[in-house]
């Protein structure tokens, strides 16, 4: 990345100046930058927008996903006209008679910072644009700089970072207090003028009225009145560099890798050190992190044969990448000479190659690209007894190896997809399930929403008599319960059945359920020990409630009579054990559910973690069940819009909470709730065609399979299952003949908790066990799962199998 330096001086607050001068003039007036421009003094926007993070769990708005800023981030306040010259005593001047330029920290990693001119009278400026903690009486932020953006005449900035030796005479401040709520206020007597004399309109509330309490599920405001400081400083604008490439002996000591000091062929590794942490997902063993044996070539690898191996980046040292060959560097070219290994890190100016990048940073997250490249050549020691290996490579650069006969249950993987060329990645995901609720349906992204076909605009109007809403599942400890013999202290246990056709027969993951409050009114309360399970059933209950169809059983768990794609909660399995695996999948562990206050057509339950993988059409499909449990407490009932015209077929059952010991329901009916469901595609699956190791004599031994980036270096919250199958012979690229190993799980789980099974490759003590070794051909089948909270997906740049030929 090229950095362009301006001739104009840019200084930090530690700069020493010959003298300080001011642009003269008092606040207001009709001249200056804003002269002749119409203005109402309106604050149009702030640089922290909307509710974009997860709730902090602390502070006055701990349940609200507040916009978050870095502790040293400079904030921007844009008005409806250019700010008048001369306010706050004018700009602070340098010794040459020009406004002194300061550089604030930006939320963007690529912006280079926020340039501004500080005002001379900081005390008056801070009184006109107040930054206060969002607590009772709201104390002011102890010290901060107010200025005008250098390039945006209509924008005033607040820089919370004040160095101790600053030229403005302000007290030292490292920035905002960590994990603290703040608000801003422009009082009516402020001295901010624009447009040639228009005073800025009042914004914010009096400190005596603080704190500001926001609706936990309210619409996104145009100007967020409260923001949250995070726990980290702003992004580092300096890109990463590769510092060194070292050959490391088994002892851990570095060797020069020359003929006089060669790298041992066995047990040694390469250590690559960067100036800062790099994104493991950006490292590509075929393009920007290449290790090849220049003494061995093939027609397709004329500059040297790729060395199979494992690349690892330890979380404790994220700036260091370690490459270990599989199984060794090899015997060498002869009894007295080793191999020559070339290492190339970076792209060496080739724009067609993917580049190594630093970790995502800033808001929105951005990555800075590696600013240099480095190449070395290392000589290995001869080792006649060391085994070398050949590499079978899948670069995902084209889709020629996709098995088109494979039908995924959910989405297909993106294999060299136009949206993600040259990689294998999970299905595309974007948006938020709360988009419609927050008043921004365009923010749903790839989500899909569907409403139950009842109520206004349908042929099934809601029930209005004898009462317009059901309290179930929202009970209380007073009169709104099922009776003295069931749940006199409140608490409830409910289950709903939805036929697939009622919700459009989707195939995807159910992420959110929102309920329709009567009169759109949600009473504020907390439902204790709230839990949700989802599952599948073959039980039918048509939505028009005909006689002659039974519907659900009174035994909750017995209604789960189809095995779901996910593992069911072992505490909520079908008691009959038939079919195996049938039960409810726990999608919301026990927690307090805070509802209201609110006025909205639909109010959300907590987002499911994990979402429920539902198959409403095709193989393995069924009807949808969801089950909600609430324990007794101090909750207040909320009413839900519904339709109830018959007792059968049973679509809803309800009973006492689990703490009472009841496993059967106490009430039932053909009740249909006015509910909105949000589905998201997070699961993708694909299968490859068979790869040929080329081993025709001897036994192919699978020494290793390297997935790059490694499954342990994938985004947090995602997961993968990698299965491999070996075959001794095939009749077509997708059809084995004779015995196979069957699909064996090589990796399963999340980056932090998943595990490898090396016995899938080779079982040294049991040669008859199912394994890839001994099979000339192999293929893979993979399932990738996105993180629906961060919208992250897994991505792989290459798959390299290391094959050693034994018995030749």
C-alpha cells in the first residue's frame, strides 16, 4: 500500500509550536464559511449510527444493542450548513499563521484518521457540545477536544484522546471510559453558529433527566441518543509486513539453511514472522505462502513441486505462522545432498494473486493488506531413510471436481462461486433477523420472513370473542393461569404445531419467532427460566380445524416423531425411542426473557442460538413443532392475537411448568397464533468427485490432509464437518466399485472445540480398520455452518493431501 504524505503539517497534541495564534472574531456573525447558506441549525447525523452491536448486559441500557465506539475514537457531528468561522475564538493556529491540524482516530482502518482544526476556546466549545455519561446527573467527560473537520465544513468533531503535553492546555485523557454509556447534549444557549448566524438547535436532555432509557426492541433512531464505549482502541492504520522466514531445527534453534548449516530433513519446520497478526483465512498455500521443492518438478509444477504440510498459527502468537512438512522434507537428491526448498511469502506485485491481510479491524471491519513480500531458499540435510510425499491438490479455482449428482439437504457450498471465486465457502449470509422489527426490512439481507396466514388480509380472521387474546404462553402469578391445581403461581409449558404448508414449506434454519401482541401493546415484564425447543413431526393438523383429525398428543415429547437434522436435547427425546434421535432441539437455553415495553405489530423472542435446521419440503421433511417453557416468578401476562374455532385437531397444548413434574398438557385446542417466523440459510453441503493419488504400485499411505485455512483458524461461531471416503477402484469420477472405507469424519466442530481424527487417514495398529490408507482414490463431503449472529462463514483456499508410497 502506498502512503501519500501531504506537505501541509499534520501534528499530534505533543507538537511544540513557536506560538499560538487565533483567527479573530466572536461566535456567530453573518460572515465566514456559512455566510449566505440557509440553515435551521439542525444536527443531521452522527458518526455512530443505529443499534449495531449485541447488548452489553450492563449499564442503564444493558439490554439494548447500542452503537459502540472505540475508547479513543473521534466522533463526528454533521449539521445542515457549514459552520461559521470565528466560533469558539477561531481555530488554534501554528507558528506560521495557519490553523494547526490535528489527527483523530477513525473507526475505519483505511481512512488514515480524521483530520480537524481544534478551536482555541475549548472550555466554551465543550459547554456547547457536551459529552456526558448516561447516568443520573450525567457528569461531563473529563477532557476532550472540540474542532471542525478539515474537509467537511459542516461537521464538528469531538476527540476524546488528549495527550499530556498537548498545546491546548487541556488535562490528559486516554479517551472514553471502558464499557460505559455516554450521551451528547447541545444546550439551547450553545455558541455553535452556522449558515451565517443560525444557532444550532437544542439536542439532548438536561443532565437532571438522565439516564436516557431506551426500548430494548425499539426501532433504530435516526440519531442514536446514546452510545457505548468499547474496551479497545481504534484500528491501527499501519499494514502488516513479513519480517523474517527462518528454518528451525527440532531443538527449536534456528539454522541458516545453507549447505554448511542445513535444515534437518525430519522434525524441522519453517517459522514466518509478521509485524502483527494476520488473518489465517487470507493465507493461501498455493498462491501467497508457497513452499516448493525446486529439485523436484512436474509438467504442471515446473518451478518446483509443492511440499505438502501443515500451516498453524497459535492464538497466543498470532503474528507467527509455522509450516511443518508431511511427513518430512524427504531424502534428498542423493546420499550426500539434500533438497533445495524455496519459500515465497507475499504476492511479489502480482495483482492476480490473493493477498495476505491483517485481522479485520475498525467499524465496519476492514483489513489492511501485507505491504511487502519475502523469499528465501533453504537447503535440507540428506536423509536416505526419510520418506517424502507427493501432493494431491484441490485449489477450488474451478468447479470441475464438484459432484453434481450430490443433492444437498440445505444449500450447496459456494465452490468457485462468482460471489467468492477460487475458494470453497459457506452459503452467502447477510442482514439481521430484527430488520423488520426495527423498521428497516431492507436490513433483513438474505433472511426470509413469513407470517401465519391468519388475521387482516386473510380468509381466517382472528378471534375477538369471548376475548381478543390468549395469555398463553405469557402467564402470571395472579389470575391469568391454568388454575389452582395446575400452575397457581404462574409458569407454563406450551407446544405449537405448524404444518409446513402454513409457512411456505421452507428449507432453512428457523432463527427468530415474533408474536403479535393484542392492540400492538407489550407490557414490560421478565419471564424467568425461558427455554425453547424445536423439532419435526408427521402429525397433521390442518389450519381450517376440520373434525375427524386428532392432531397433537397430550404428551409433549411424544409429538417429536421425526428425527431432526441436528442432535436433539437428550433431556427432551421422544419417550418411545422411535425413531432414534427424535426429539426437541434446544435453541434457547434457560434464561430470563425481557419483554416490553413496546408498541409494535410483532415483538421478538430472543434470537435462537443455534437456529433450528428445518426441512419443510423434499426428503426428510415434516411439520414444525416449537415448545416454550417458563418457570413461575413475578411475571405479568401479555396477550397474543389468535384464532380458535375448534378443539380439534390439536395445534397447541399447554400445561404446568416442568418444575411441577408434569410431562403432559392440561389444555389444548386448534389455536392459531398471529406469529412471524424468520428463516436464514446457514448450512451448506457439497461432495467432491474422486481424486486419484496416481499410486499404481505399492500402498498409498495418507500422511496428512491439509485444509487451508485450517478449521481451527476459521471464524468463531462457525463450524464444519469434513468427511472423507477412500475407494480402491472407481467406474466413473463419482462412482466407486468394490469395497470403500465409507465416509469417515476427519474433522467436526467449531474452531475452538472441534477435533481431528488422524486415524481416518492411517490406523498404524489396525490395518483392517476403515481408513483412507490403502485406497488409490478418495473424495470428501463437507457441511459448513455459518454464524448467524456475526454473519461469518467458513472459507477454504485449498485442500492438499500428502501421499507416501509404501512397499516400493
